[in-house]
């Protein structure tokens, strides 16, 4: 897996974990290669069974700074992304979903803001849906067990003026006009300073899919490294391309990841009966959502 390009001048290393993302993978890589600053791209494929890798290989000529790592099985997001780290050489790293498209100046804008904010270890941006609307996970507070209960039971709507019943999704709030510190960004596009990664360490591979980003946010903030939201930087995310064929499995991974996240960071902050009641509520929610998916498939 040798790199076939000069790594000394690389500013940003882009890591893309692919799993059956079709032609969007090629579009994503092309958007990165069109950047106005020097980049290298590391595509880690989790044993895809579609033609996404073949289309990429046919579209990208050999002299482009692209490395492909092929896994023989699906290792999940965190473990696959971490596999690419030893090959990266950039001062910054961008963890980008294969269904995300960036602009030519996106990476340069990220670097510019990070260079002005030395205490920032990570940055995210305004992630838009294909229709131009802001994606829900774009800017958020950490979904603690309490905040999750508020969202599930819509307590924020019952008590709209109470600070105690705030929703952790912040898209209903006005967009800031400049970079601001935030608790959580979109895991689809995480721009990370190399020296911060060295301090915090890579993503926790115990998460298969979902919540590894939340875990990382908690660890960055524990090391007093700021997480920035940069509203003037925009990325389009065609959400769900890789998971449409396995909705129940994705729900399982998401809820299992949330349980691990709660146990790791919040177990000692709640009375034990309440904490296990919250865990039970997570699995009840999974069962309800999974049943809904099954019923929809039967009706169709």
C-alpha cells in the first residue's frame, strides 16, 4: 500500500470509508481532488459488493494522490477509518463520508479558520441536504440521556421557554455569522488537526457504526480542545445512500452505539435505577422503529 505521490507538501489528508456507495464515491473523490490546496485521498472499502470501487478506479488516473485500502470484511466505520491513519501525511485530516460533496475552496477555508484558532482540535461545517436545507445533525449539543429523553418525548415543545428542556439538535436556532465553539458537529465531515489527534487518539473501534463521533467529541473536549462550527463552509450530504438496503441493521448499530456511549460517559452521573430505565427506553425505541420498518416492507 505504498503512496505514489510526494507526501511532503500535503496539507490535508482525506479519509473516506466506503460501503456500497455507488457512483457517489467517485463524485466525492473528484470533489476532493478539485481542491485548491494539496490533498491526498485514502479510500478504505469495507468489502463493498457493488461497483463503487470499480467505478472509482476507472475514473481516477494513476498519477492522482489516491490510495485504496480493500478490507475483506465490513469492519465498521471507526476501525476502517483508523486503518488509513498510518498512511496519512497531512497537517490536517478530513474524515468524509462517501456521499458528501465538497467545493474546491472547502479545505482551504477549513485550514484558514483552524490556523486562526490554535485551541481548536476539530471543526465541522454547514452540512446541507441535496435540497439545500440544513441537515439535522449538522450542529448539536451532546445527546446526554436526559437530552435524548427530552427529544424522544418532545418535552422541548411542551416547555419551549425552559432551558432544562432544550433539544440537542440546534438546527432550529439561527445560523451564526462566524465560527463558534460547539459540542457536536456532523460525523459525515470532521476536520481534525493532526497534533490534536495525537493527543486524543483515534476513534474508539468498539463502535461499529454511529456514536463513534459523539465519543470523539467528548474526548476532544475532555482534553480542552475546542470543536468549531464554521457556517461559511458548506458540504452537501446525500444521507443514507449506504444504508438504505439494511435499515433494521443500521437501527441496531445506532442504538447499540448509543447504549455504549451512555455507559462509557454517563453511567456514574445518574441514579442506577434511572440509568437502566434509560437503557431500557433505548431498546424499546429500537423495537418500535424496527417494527415500523418491517410493517412498511410488508405493506409495500
